[in-house]
C-alpha cells in the first residue's frame, strides 16, 4: 500500500466531509428529534472507550514502538483481554439495570451496544497501528469504519423511505466496522500475528499498568467529557428537539477543532518536545507563542469561512429544513477557536512533562463545562449552551496560559538544567 502524508490528509478530509454531510442528512430527512437521539447515542459511543479504557492505551501506544506486528501481538492481546472483560461487565450491568427498572430493550439500544463494543475495540487496535508506524493503514481503517458507509447509508435513505431511520444508520455503521476489521486482518497477513496470539496474556503487565494509569484514565475521561457531556445537559433541560439543533451545529463546529488537531496541534508536539529538550527556555517560550498564534489565526479564519458557508446554506434552503440558529453557531465556532488554542497549550504542557497538571486540567474542565452549560441554559435557553461552551473554552485557555507562564518563570529563575519531559516514563 502506498504511504505518505498526502494520502492521510485526503483520508482525513474525506472522513470529515462525509460526517459533515451526515449531519445535514439526519436533520433534513430524519428530523430534529431523531437528530437529538442521534447526538445522544454518539455521545454514548464516544464516551464508552474512555470510560472502560482505564488509561491503558497510553502505555500500549508507547510500548509497541519499534516492534513488528507479530512482536506486539501478545501485548495487544493482553490489552484486548482487559477490554473484553470490561465490555462484558458493562453489558451485564446495563442488562441488569434495565431489568431492575422494568425497561424493555429497544432494537436501537442493541445496535448502540454493538457499536460501543466495536468502537472500543477499534480504538484499542488503531493506537497500536500508529505505534507500529502503520499510520496509512490505520487511517484507511478509520476511514472505512467512520466514513465509507455514510454515502451508502445516505443514498439508501434518500432512495427508499423505509431506510430513513436511526436503526438503519447504526446498521450501516456496524457494517463499516466489520469491513474495517476484515481490512485490518488483510494488512497484517504478512506477519505471523495469529500464531503469536496463542501465547498467554501478561497478567503482570495488567497489574503494573493499572496501578500507574489512574491519572491518564481521569485525563481521558476529562477529554471526552468536554466533548460530549454538554448535549446531555441540553437534553435534560430543553428536550430532544433542542438537542437535535445543538448536535447539528456542534457537529459542524467540531469539524473545525478536528481539522486543527490534524493540521496544527499534533504537528506542533515534536517541535515543542525538541525545543524543551534543548534546555533553552527562551527558545521554547518563543515557539509556544508562535504555535499558539498560528493555531488561533488559522482557527479563526476557518471559523469565518464556515459561518459564511452556513449562511449560503440558509440562502438556498427555501424549504427551511435547517434551523436558523446563527447565534448558537457563532458561539460554538468561537468555542472551537478557543479550544484549538487550548489544545495547543495542552500540547505545550505535555512537551514540558507536566502530566499531572495536564490530567487535572482536563478533569477540571468537565466540571467547569457542566457548570457553565447549566448556568447558560438556565438563564438563556439554547443559546446559553453555546455561551457556556465558549465560556468554558475561554477559562481553560486563560488558566493554561497562566500555568505555562509559571513554567517559564520558574525554569528561567532556577538557573538550572531543565527537566526532560517525563511523559514517556509515566
């Protein structure tokens, strides 16, 4: 298979474009209430891998580096054993909880449960592929499970009304996952992976890593909580229709943050780590400023283009399929611009080895997000959810700037060699 950054960029852009189009399809053909339910199930599927991941993928992604897939097979099998046990317990708890409350299982819930299983396993397999320097193969797999099924599902729904349902969307999504697993098996066929899978799991690795992963686990929960918990607050306070409107505009604004992660934030980490390792605090501080300025300027430009593009959609949408919530969209775009800067500062903190602050900041962000969302929605209704998101992002970027300023002052004032980043030793 051909490799290279160009193909990876194309795959990422195509994935975003297809998911972007899916948001318009759900609102236009399934309605705002279905869009609200879709947003809630997306949240469940997005939170579950972190909730039962226990922070272990951080260690796996690091420890497979330099190995071949067959050498890494035992480690991945050990990690997947924890995943299967965790998913099984989650399924049992869900079934017992539903039975005790007299709740009947809807077919959609079973599909969502299947997606939780598949998404969790997919993430556990994706990160080792990245660590094994199989980035192109990993991105092809992500494209197949996340996006390739979208135009097929949309075309089927547009052609046959019977396929216009969340059940059908989830079924197509599951199909994409199964195809991606088959594709992954094909990528690994040249290595004797299956023979190595017969080896016993490493119980000592599980005990050791679980004992050291607690703050990584909390950090993972903080990251996904910042992304997904707002919609549950909207649903609880304003109902499904409002959740559908929020999810629609959130999906569009979140595309901006995803683009920034891929094009600016992730690319800055190696440069920042290298600069910090050179023991030159002045160089590192200048690089932090330049990368932050780049992130804010690029994000603001993209946000402006997206806002104008949405205005064009409104102009041509004579039938009124899409809700006109310009103020909400503007607030969510502002929040995404600020989050791009905040994410960049998180990378700066990571490059300095301050892992505990990194984790604490992410966890604190969840509680801050919920508080701002509750206050904003209670006072201003749906627009308050956007105001709360923007306020959360603003507070986090300011707090991280203050922390980084403290790092620069303390290290410069100490007059001693700078500590090497400790993230790889956590």
